[in-house]
C-alpha cells in the first residue's frame, strides 16, 4: 500500500466512505488493522463487520499492532460482528429490508458511542457485507452502498469497504466507485 492509502486509513475523513479493492488477503488484513488500530488509539469507537473467514486474522493483526481486541470488546469501544450474521438481519429473499438495515447499523453505532470517554463521538466502521453480496446480487450491492451513505450522513462515521477481486475481474465498476468518497488503489501486480 502506498503512503496516500495509509494516510487515508490512519486519518479518514469523519464522513469518509473508503473503498479498497484487493487481490491479496494479507494486504486487506493489514489495511483493516491499520484503520481500526488508529481509531482505537485515538479513543474512537470501532465496528468491524467482517466475514467469518477474516475474523481471526484481523484480530491477530490488531494484536500485532499492539491492540488487545478482547479488552476493547469488553469495554465496548470495539464491536466485532460477522458480515454473514449482520446480513441475515436485514436481507430477505435477496432484498434489503432498508428499515432493518438502518436499525441494525444504527444500534451498533449508538452502542459503541455509549462506551466512549466523555466528549468522544467518532466512530470507524469496516464492512465486508457489500463484498459478499457483489458476486450474487449486484443490485443489492449498489443499494447497500447507497444506504451506507445515508448512515454516514446521519451518524458522521468513517466507513471502510473492501472488495475482493478474483482472477477474472480486475476492477470495480464505476457506478460502485462513484458511491465512495475515497479510494485506496491496489498495488499493481508484478
């Protein structure tokens, strides 16, 4: 990752919607750990909505960054949930129940904010739900990104979205890119 990308993750805009397309699983874990650990060190709330397969590796990366995820979870400053469980709360027959999405995510934000020291309100969110939907439900993916923008506007949170790219696809469609305020470009191959 270049220095511009690292800077975006370390100091995201308070209402930033960041997209990080990736092909290297190790780099996505590094990016999420950088984003989350910087927020935790600054006494910000952090919500990680990650795929089951990434949960342990991201927590391990946080530990390598000097962050005790378990301690931060007990204090409420860090909330870790799986993308699969969270999607199940508001997806029905391939459609988003928009009110359930707003309540589900809004409740997580309010819960983490309630744990912060007095005067602290900033929250960072990492989410992998859009990446999971993209392969099977492009229409819901687009709508979910639009709904995230509503959440960002309402709660003034910073959001990091990651999109896994596979061998047959090397970019994110422009209509999805346009729904984000910042982009971390993946490193060129080779």
